[in-house]
C-alpha cells in the first residue's frame, strides 16, 4: 500500500480535484460516496475518488487501485500501486503550469469568468481506449448517464480487484468488449451506441486500428485518424485528443461550446466543423485552447453566462 499527501500550494496554479474529475472530461473516476455528477457546479469538495489502473506489477498482474481526496489544502492518496503520486501527476496533469497556461490565454471576459469560478481545475490524461469508449457513449447523453454507462461496462466486463477491504472493477480491455454481443451491451443501457463500442473494441483488439496511432500526428491529421473508429466523428475525436492524447489545442464543438460561439463569438461560426474549430481555437489562444474550452464548458453547464 502506498499512502501520502502533498500541499496543493506546491502545484503551479493550484488544484481542484472535484472540478477536474466531475467536469465532464473523464468518466473513469468514481466517488466512493456514490454521488458522482450530483452537482453541475462541481468544485471544492473533499470526497474520496478512485480509479483502477492496468497492472504494472508482473508478479500479481492485478489491476491497481488509486484513491485520492483533497482536504484542508492537501491532496491525499491511498493506493495499491507503488509510485501513486506519479500516477496522479500523469492522470490529473499535476505537472502542468496552470498559472502559465491561464496567463497565455488572450483576454476574454467569458474565459476569465470561467477561470475565476473554477480555478485549479486541470485537464485529465485518461487511458486512450477507455477515453475513446467513454466519448463514443457520450452522444446525446447527460454526463451522469455517460458516467453510469462506463461504470456498468467496468462492473460487467472489467476485472475485479480487492483492496483495503473493498472490491473495485477496472475498465474492460478491448478484448473483453470485443467479445461482448451487441445485445449484451444494449442490456446495460448503451442503446444504439452498443454496436459502435463493440466494433471499435474489435478494431483495437485485433490491431486493425489503435487510438495511440494518432499521437504525434499534426492536429487535424490526428483527428482524422481517430474518425476511423466506428461511432467517432470530429467532436468525439477532439475529446480523445484533448483528454487523452496531449493535444491541448483541441476544442470539441459540443452543445455548450456551440452555444458560446452563438452568444459570444459569432464570427467563429464558419458553417462547418473544421473551419469553425480553427476559428474558436484561435479565439481561445491556440496552444492551450482546450483548457479555455474545458473551463467554459464547465462554467456554462453550471449556469454561468
């Protein structure tokens, strides 16, 4: 067992665990009290959260549990995996200089209000396959329902592991989901997304296509690479690029960002996804436009104007 804590003041720009994992970026963290996504304006809480990682220990070959909470200005963790802080740093981008990123964003009243409301929220670095499946499931769904789908997938098809008196479920492997039938996936409420998830898992399991193959390509080429997967259009591809594959310039054009464009940046509407995406990325400063997007998404979804 690995336990420890760190002062949030040691992290450039601070940190807000609840805002980071309950802002619609990731569906791979769960609250131990079962109240994930209860609040649209999630921030500043002190609940315990956990995620389950693939094994890095060849002796046990079991999934590894990582639990964390933020309280009294400190980030605490209890984990079955060694080097828990290194995992937290990677998954929650604790190594980002948030002050510098926010400082590099062009002056913009909406973005500044969002930054002020949720200061300390960071982007996530989710595992690519799990991120891909999560956002395939996101079409026309509220965030709580998307999260529920990923939880159901883990509990039905993921490997279980016991830790500290509790049992946890890992996100399923591509092989496990590829072996599921469309009917079985529909039974856990995936609906019309079931064949998309099954076929995408099959593509990954047999090596036909891998989400990681997008990494390192020019941004728009990377987005095109991800649209090879069944059920993945430009918006879902942008989500995977931003929340998994290190493309911090990506701006997924979801409902809330399209609302922001209509109400605040009408000149960015170019009549098609590609050109509108380029325009709003430029509006949000280019290199770190995805940070501005995520703050604006969370701010508007919580009722900000």
